[in-house]
């Protein structure tokens, strides 16, 4: 489960009337995510998420929730290389 104290979304102009519902759907989607480790963030900033202008509120919320879930992915482990080129 992921818990969020405060959720702040910046949506494009024209989405103002959809913001409350999108925020609620994001919260619901994030609460349902299964995470395997406990982590705390003071602030979690996501990259810009691009969706079609015709996307419905649930599709937008799902895209945002996916971006949040990606923040919990384990860091990539570098592939060991052999020294000396052998």
C-alpha cells in the first residue's frame, strides 16, 4: 500500500473541472498498488506525463499512478565488467 499525505497535480488548462475527480482516482489507484518495500519520500516529483487530450479521467489517473509506481522500482544494478578487456 502507498500512503500519500498531500497530492498536488498540475493539469493543463481546461482540465480544472476534472481535477478533483482525477485526484480522487489517482489516490484510489495508488492505494491499490502493491509495493514490496517500505520507503519514505519528503516529496515525489514525477516527470511530465503525456496522455491524449481525449483520455478519460480514469486513463489519466492510471497513467499518473503508473508513474508513481515506477518511483518504487529497485535501482538498476550495473552489469559487472571484466577489467583489462579479457
